[in-house]
């Protein structure tokens, strides 16, 4: 039911979840000159008040979002939509007309909401459903009646894709890896607008410009991957500037799939990062220590993305977390606000027991939000409000002073602007953290200042309750240098990011760490070694702030569940930092002097959920153990690639395998491949699946 899954997955009836797919199916392309999120005094945090009515959003902007420092509010599609007696939430993703009388209120109430939010200093972004119109006929919320789904008040049959454009017999998408079908056929029977036609582009732009004239500041483009990038860019090029004189900020729904890719749209707007949300679920339902390598874990570039923990589709299909995950869900949102990366969103909506369930309503019209009954108002939670202020205060200051205390406890600073620590464990934890903060006593924003933290000598002993966090910031801090670093170990004037990547196979319960001669690497104290993430197993990775222009030695160790330490058998490794980030690729027990690199390139097509690996006769390639095979990157699909550290002057055999989402292994056919390294570096292969 996403933009790349075959029809029928998650389907209750052919149309019953059709509009639910809309938000899940998107990628986008936007203006030729992209508008980026505006970080003002109010910050850039977006409150996604999903399917709140206009009166409730106006009140929330005035009483909560504005005073808290939110930068913008994201609201539901404002157009008239399908109305049916069952009142499903996804009715609003089936547009009936482009009037602004909807199930959330009248056009007058919509305009008043925008004005109220602007008065509170909060921008307004609406959900733009412009790929299609309604699959079901009937009567809409403003009384519009449709008897032929290809003949609406706004469009004629000639304005939709037909059999001349779509190769399938029923005009629906049947192969989500086929770009023509994805962009020219109907998503679960929803009439697909011919966005290549200029009159269609102009009509859609007119609908969005009508909202801009009322003060709307930008749009989240729904189902954007189903609109060709050039078409979407052409539509956005027709948009007017906002009432503030700026280009509208546009960000696009991107659900992972084989085609198209998020990067196809980077030139014209930002992209919602589904991978980021998946990493949040993995960490907060597993080990938060894995977040030390978040910036290098495959999430989208910060400059091109909008982050989130969940949305209306993924909280229902289980892809991401939801309010039902309790404190861990809230902690994931707090981390999102603390970690310097892309524009963050905080999702607030209603509580549900069935995936199709509509928000609280009266005859379909959404009633006022009651945060004490039936709604989950995360945006006004004390800890979240505190972290919005923390996020705004730390601004663009780089992540620094990362500390992993256990699989459940991490802490990090923002170059002296603030410090954040989280405990996802089931019992309280007390640790001493190097905060990077000036000495003094600070209020804990997580509990609204009920507790304080004392910093002495830059260190603080912090007790973090179970499933909770502690955060404080310097209210007088102004970032002047080193403010543009990102990720764990972002740059500053005195440190630079060193990313450690180590091939090491392990048994269950054993983890890999890096330890070295400098303080940032524990000064050879194994109790202070930096735990690496196993998210790319058998490659263990992590980013560490190391001093610039510094030579240091390091080595990798393994620790089992009892704390027993095993050192690599080779000599100490050496590296020297400069003023740019460095990446250190290694393989267990292969000394630097004895190592070279081979980049394996394999041309192989796959089904969604299936990945390609390389495995071979030497330890660096898993010794033919498929569980230790090296995962290749699909960034240049259908070519899968990975640089691997192997011994010099060594002959070995290897082969490629495929693993599906259930772990089933398929070997390529034919005899084993062979390769021999020499004494230089930079070797490559160019292979094709047999």
C-alpha cells in the first residue's frame, strides 16, 4: 500500500485504504530554486497537527505553538473531499473540489486560522494532494456531487492519464518498480492527473496560489513520487511568493522504493526522511547507543530533508513508532529535537483502535481537539515544549562531547550551547558526563525546571530516571564559530569527525568498540572505549570527535555480555587528523600496513526488501559464512557497491548472494569468482549477477 508495494498489500478493500496510500506513496520534486526551512527567532520546528480542525489549530498556535517557539504548523488537506457515512480518516486524501470548505471547517475559518497562527509567529504549511482526485463517487463536504470520477468541477476526462500513458489493462499501478506505471498509472484506482499538460499544471498551481493568497507559507506534497520530477518542478515554478515575500517552503513525502529515489528531487525541495524515522524506531525499541553513528547510517542529507518520528500512515502500519509505544516514543521525539540534523517535526493527532478510524467528529466534521480525551497532544507535553526551547537556543551549534554509557544511556552536547542525556532503560541511571558547558547551575527543561544540574570543571553527575531525559542549555549562548557541523561529532574549531568502520564478525551479545591513545578514544582505557554501531553488520561504525591536526593510535576490541575484552592481534593502528573529516576503514586482525582495499561492484536487480552481499574465502569476506557476508550499498542501483578492506598480495575467491527480508539466501550461479590483490590500493571489480 505504499508507492512501491504491489496492490493488495494491507488492503481491506480496493478503495478502503486507497487514500491511506497517498501519504505513504510520496517522493517529490519542487521548484527550480528550492526554498529551505527558515530558521528564525522562533526556530524551525514543525508541529504536525494532523486532522485537527481549523478552530483548534488557531487556538493551539495562539496558546501553545507561538509561546513555545515552534516555527510552523503542518495541517491537513484543506480542500473539499469525499464524504461517506463511515467517515474514514483517508477521505480527505480524495479531493472532490478545490473549494476550501472541508471537514475541518469553512474557508472563512481556514483563513482565520492562518491569520491567528501568523499573529503568534507560526507559519502554516498545508498538505497538498495534487497527484490525483477521488476514486469514489458521491457527495463531498461542501455538497459537490460526482457521478463520474473522471469528471469533476475542476477537471475533465482529458486531464487524466489514459491507456495511452499507462500500460496496464485497468490503468492501476501493478509493478511498483516500473517508473512509467508509478507515475502514469492510478494509485489504487485514484484518477491520475496528467501533470505533463500545462493546463493541469496551471490548475494545480492556481489551487495552491489561492492558499498562498490567504497567507499559507508552504506545502507538504502528498504522493509526490507519483508525479514526475519535471512536472512537479514546473508546478512549483508557477507558485507565487508568500505574503511575507518569500518563496513557499515545499517538502515532499518520500517512501522508500526502487524508483524514483529521494535524490531525484533534491534540486527543487526538501524530502521527508522515512529512514530517519526507521532509525528512531530501531534505537528506541533496541539500543539507543546505536545513535552514535546516526549521521552515517543511511539517513538523508541534513540539507535536503525533514525528519520525523512517525506520521499518520506509518504509526498505523507499524513501520514506525506511535503514541502506543509510550515513553520510548516521547524520548525519540526529544532526541530528534536535541540532535543537530534536519528540520524536525512533532506529530500530534488522535488516539485510535482501528487503522481506518476517523478523528472525533460530528457527522464527519472534525470536532474541537480535546487533549484530555481522545487526542494525543505531544506538541504541548512539558518535555517537548522544553526541548523546542532547547533546540532554538542551541541553533546550529555542532554536536559534541558524545558519550555512550550503556546500550540504554547516551549523552551529547552542542558545542557549549546545551547538553542532552537520555535513558531508555527500565531503571534510573547515574553517570558523570563531560558536557562541554561552562561551570554553573542549569535548569532541566525536561521537567520544566523542577530540577537542576550543576556543572563543575565541564563535568556533571546526572541521574536520569527510567525512560526519561535530562537537558539544559546556556540561555546566553551565541554560536560564533564551529556552528555548521552536523551529526555525532560535528565539526568545531578544535575537533573534527573521525568515522571508524571496522569489519568484525561476532557472536550474539558481543559488540565492537574502538579505543585509542587520545582522550576522545578513552586513552586506552577499555571501560571508556567507544561502542560502534552494528546497524551495517558485519561492518561496525561510529563517529567520534577527535582533535584537529593530531596524530593518534587506536585499536578495535570486542566485549561480550559479561564485559570480557578481546583485543585485535595486530599492531596498533595510526592516524592523523587534519581540519577535514576523516574516515578509517579497517578489518579485524588485518594491520594497516598489511591492508589494501577492493571496491566490489555488482550489477543485480532485486525485488523490494531484497539486498545484495559479497562473501568469500578470506576472513575479511566472511569465510563463506553468509551471516557474515558484507552488505553492499544500493545507492547506485542496480549496481551494488562496497569498499572492503582485505590483505595485500592475497588470492581469494568470492561470490555474491541475495538476502530477502526474511533472511532467505540466494546464491548467484556458476563457479566461484577469483581475485588477487597486489601491494598497492584502490582495486575494483565490475561484476554482473550470474
